[in-house]
C-alpha cells in the first residue's frame, strides 16, 4: 500500500510523551508533528501510567489509546486499526509488542526510534563507576572521554542489553538514529547494514527573533530530567568539583539547576549561600535558558545527542560541556561555547564566557549557524518521510535482504509469544 494522506500510523510509546521534561519525548513529538504535516492518521498508545507533565496529544488531533502488556486485547486493537506504519519509541516496546504487530499486521512497516543507544549509555556509565572505584580524583575524567570505538564495542558486545537492543534493530525495517557516531559504531563495529539506519536528529524551527543580548542575562544554568542518570551525575560533579572552582573566581555567581521529577536527594543540595540553587521543574525551559548567560552541561557519560544543548542554541546561550555532551552534535562546525575534560577546564571556560562579551557573542553566533546547518526541521522532516516511503515501496525486498532480522524475529517472537500467553493465562487464573 502506498503512503498517502490516509496513511495510518501507530506509535507505541514506553511512556506518554513529556516534551518539556526530556529530549527523548521532544524528539518523539517532532516526529509526530512531521507526520501530522503529511495529514496522516496517528494513534499513540502506551502501557505506562500518565506522567505529571504529559503532552495533550488529543489537542493535536492524535488519538490516545492505552494498551496493556501481555494481554490479547492488543491483538484485537491492532487488527481493527490496521496501521500502515508502527513506530516503537524504545526497543523494549518492540520486544513486548513486535511479535503481535507482525502476526496481526504483517504488512505494516516496523520502525524503531532509538533516541540513543541505551547499551552504549549503560556501558559508559559502568566505565565511570569503575573509574570512581579506582580513583579519588573528582577533577579529571579525560580518560573516559576518548575511548577508541573498538574499545567501546568490546565493552558493549559482552552485555545482555546490547544483544537485546541490537537484535531489536535488526527485527525492524528501519531504525531512526539520532547520532551519527552511533550509526558508525553500529555499521563499523557491529556490522549492522546501513540500509537499516536513518539519521534523524532533533528537528527544530529556527528562531524568528534575535536572542536575548549579553547585558540582559545573568547567572549560570543547568537543566535536565533528574530521572535520567547522566543528568543527576552531572549535578553531583558540579556540586562537588566544578561549582566551587567557579565561585572561587566569581564569588557572587549563581547556578540555577532545573529538572523534572526533582528527588529529595537533589533538593538537599540547594544552598543559596553558595549560589547553588536547585529550582525544580521549569515550566518554560526556553524562557529560563534565554535569561541565563552560560549553560553548563558537564556530562561524564551518556549517548545520543543533547536536547538541552539544542535548546541553548535556540536561545543563543553558549554551552560549556564535555566531549560526551558535544558528541555527534556539531560535525565540522566549531563548538558554540567550550568543550572541556576536567573540572578546572570547565570552570575556567565557564567564567571566561560569563565575563567576556566578545567571546560570548561569538559563541552565540556559532550556535545559530550550527542550528541552521544541522537541525532544520524543514530538511530532516521531508527526509524522514521520503525514507519511510522508500521502505514502504520496497518492503519485500528489504525484508528478504535482512536475513539476520528474519531469523531473530522467528526465534524471539516465538519465545516472547509463548511467554506472553503464559503470563496472560496466569493473570486470568488469578482473577
């Protein structure tokens, strides 16, 4: 069936989108908006409960249908919906529902949106834990920021998470990758066919007005969902090592930290006397970002690309980050701020940007150029639609050429199906 204005899309989400809480949800919303621009008929489903900052999809004309894990009601639902495209927004959703989609809608194009490679993020987190266990140096993490691709592959390849995640990539017809670095890791090290991967970074509309000028801004800012482990780790590093170094140079400086789902352990760090302010959730992230002079994103581990840094560029706010934070974000462009490897380097660059208007203005300009070159929705949106159309037209050929995916679907889906049916039967007996 060719894609048309009557195209039906089912998105199966790990959670209901919260675009003001996480970059992953923001990316999902950008994809949904791209589909809406085509006039497509969209249904969003999730087995999760409703979150505190959930987006109102119905206001956009998107149907919201809750679904259950290990329940045959999904089979009836998807058979009646008969979608042309099914998009899973995390690989765990493909694991749970992929066999049902294949069984009841075998001709539907199966798409996986990755946001980041979770197995890469977890591998880097473990490397940080190992480093901290071996060393008491809270300042220098240079060794963590320059591993060879082959080294990361060896660490990832031995994990169950990587095996699960990459198997899910193979089982889908096309995978939306937010990071070019992760594409190369999959192709060069894991030998995944490039045909299965499509680069789809964060997609934004460029600002129509000039950003807030230097003289109308104040303070440092850091932002990120506290449920995302790299963000919480960054806050701890700022508290213990980076912020004291900045305050030593700027005794009246303030750092405002915003994030959804702020836990008690984070609010316990709030210390106005030291200029360290834990501000909880920002209802308008772009507003608080536009009021800050410098964004701090000292990420010691992570994967994908960083929504907070794209937001900073949208607001004209220079960012000081690590090689992890800058990874896959700027291509051949100069960084709009500074990339540093130690707490002292991060602090020094942050102070320089905060105090030097000429340096700050140049960084702001670099960010606007970078946005225009790499993140335009008007370029990536049509490219995504064309990729889906291509895959739809050539679905039989693509599946025939992906024997590994066919083999994995055969074995995984059978075992998953029998386990799901056993769980469902057990639940019915309990009831």
